[in-house]
């Protein structure tokens, strides 16, 4: 199983924004991301460190692999 990078909630939002997702709104400590060609919405917590299970769930809901997310996070 590939290693997940340790990232903050704001970094998660920036990586997904670089992959075509847009911030729709923020309510409390969660940022909602949408994409026109994708059915799901992503709810990323705005925490100092996103839990590994939460990050893996966001990556899966976005239709990405861990490797693709890690590569996009490195480029940022």
C-alpha cells in the first residue's frame, strides 16, 4: 500500500484545486469542493493535519489513486 503524504486541510484543497476541483463553499471547518464533470462533492476538513483515512477517502471519492495525488502534491 503506497504511503500517503502528511498534509494540512489547506494543502489538500490546493492540490485538488490544481486537479480541476473548485471551492464551492466553506461551512465551519470543512471546505466543499465541486467539479462540473464529476458526480461527487468533496468535503475536506480545514485541520492542521488531515487523518490518513479521511485523505484516502477523499482521494477515492475524487476518482484518483494515491500515487496521482502524491505526484500532484509534490508538484505544488
